[in-house]
């Protein structure tokens, strides 16, 4: 007599329900433990800019009618020497969609290439979609080094 091939046993109802209950309990525990651990372990923060940032630029090396992007904590900043020779610093983050702005020496203003936003040399939005002016930073020169810090909110 030929042997019949063995057929796999069908899953029993109790086994399926036990598996389903086990995965449900595991998922619930994971969803409860994750937020608690995120609360107890603080996130890593960027560099502190409370005391300001000293730029690795000498004041004399910056020519009139130029702009330079620099790192201010975890965001970019922009340092501008106006055509009149004044130094000014702003956040380099556009107030429209957070693109990085740049200085355009041909028109002597700050420009956001993403959506053609324009700011004057005071940081005020003058054209395009940006809804607010750029945040201006305080600027000091110490021992021919440029120190940029956030201004106190008014």
C-alpha cells in the first residue's frame, strides 16, 4: 500500500488567538515604554549660542558689498558688509519656508532663491512671499575677531 503524503496540520484556533493576544500585548507595551523613555532621556541639543559665536573671520578681510554665510548654533547666519562699509549680521533662514538666504552684491540686498524673496540691508522683507523680516543679530569686534550674538527680544 502506498503511503499518503503528510499534509500540514491546520492551525488551531487557540494557537492563532494566543499569537494574536501576544503580539497585541507586545505592541501595547512598546507604545507605552517608548514615550516614557523619550521623556526621561533628554534629546541632544545643538551648540549653545547664549554667549555668542566668534567667527573665524577678521574684520579687515571682509570687503564692502559682500556677504558671508556662517554657522550660528545649528542654523546658518549671514554676515554682510554694506556698500557703505557697515557690518551687519542676520539669521540666514528665510521667514517664508526656511530656505537659506544669500547676499546679492548686484542689487545690494538679501535674496532667497527658493521663491524669490527679497530683504533690504536692515533685514526688512521688501518683495516676494516672506511674511516677516529677518532676525538681526548683535555684532561686536574684539581683537579683530567678529563676535555675533542674538539680540534680546523686545
